[in-house]
């Protein structure tokens, strides 16, 4: 995911969301966002967390801040 992780903060990925918090628009952008988020979860969330709701909020917030650094949301997604 060097494509996203290697970007500077002024080269943000622009993502549009519908009112349900789902990414819409360009399929390539949605795929890139999905892969980007997947690598973050894989690298930062322990396998002992079998349920996303059990992941500490502090860790979710840290990952969200990292995503926001590389992404520009046209319509903000729902919060974790």
C-alpha cells in the first residue's frame, strides 16, 4: 500500500460517502481505501480481538487520524 502510505498530506485520496457511511463513486478509489484500511487493521489490531466492537476506542481513533491524514472525505463516514 505504498500507493497510499507513501503519499504526502497534500496528495490526499478523495473519497465520497453516501448517507449510510458507505464509500461511493470511483471503484478504484473505493478499492484503494479498502486495501488501505485493511493494512492498518492487519498491522495494528491484535488477532485476539475477534469483534471490532472489542477493539479499544483509543486504537480506533488513532487509526482514524492516520486515515484522515491521507484521505479527504467529501461526506464524512459514520464514526467507529
